[in-house]
């Protein structure tokens, strides 16, 4: 397996952990509780452990999509932070579209508790944090690769 693909897989796991921690901390600070693993397991009627596995699998797939597709589109942007923000926003939009499709196929999405506006803001922030984490994690890989090739 190509080293960059391995790095993207690990980056997806790390970014998913960071995003999940942000959601937990946000809930402790008064933001609505967001629990993607519970939402996934509830929608699909599977145990919560499967929801957690799906949550991390989706994070890995998003990170791989950054490496395989998105990175080429943002190559001219020098700031990895800006690349991460753009990728996070794209991941957010894609996630919303997919949740709508899954909701239609599965017969609805569980109603979240709390203000829809705050839930939207929290989700956007979480996905931006995810995107920034992925790009910074992969940037670190690129720097190490350049140093080892020198």
C-alpha cells in the first residue's frame, strides 16, 4: 500500500477522534449534543458499536477522498489551514446530502435535541476541524517525505 494512502487512513482516524472530542466538549459548553455514531446506529437499526465503526470508517473515507481527489483541486492554495477549511466545508455539504439520502431510504433521520441552528453551526465547526486536522496531518507527512528524499 502506498505510504500516502496509509497516512490518509491514519489521518482519517486521528481527525475523527479530534472532531468527536470537539463535539463532546461543545456539548459540555452548552452546544446541542451531537452523536453521529448513535444517529447512524439508530437510522440503520444496528448496535451502537457498529455506529462507532461506521463513524470512523466515514472519517477514513473522507481523508482518502482528500488525498485522491480534493488535494489536486486545492494545490494552488498555499495555506494548509485554508485547504482544511475548504475540505471541511465540502465534507459537511457531502455529509448533509448523504444524510438526506439515507434518511429518505431508511425512512427518516432521528430528530436531534436542541436548536437546529446551533446543531448546524456545531456540525460545520466539527467538519472544519476534521478538514484542518486531515490537511495538517498530511502536511506533516509531506514534509517528512521531502526530508527523507533529500
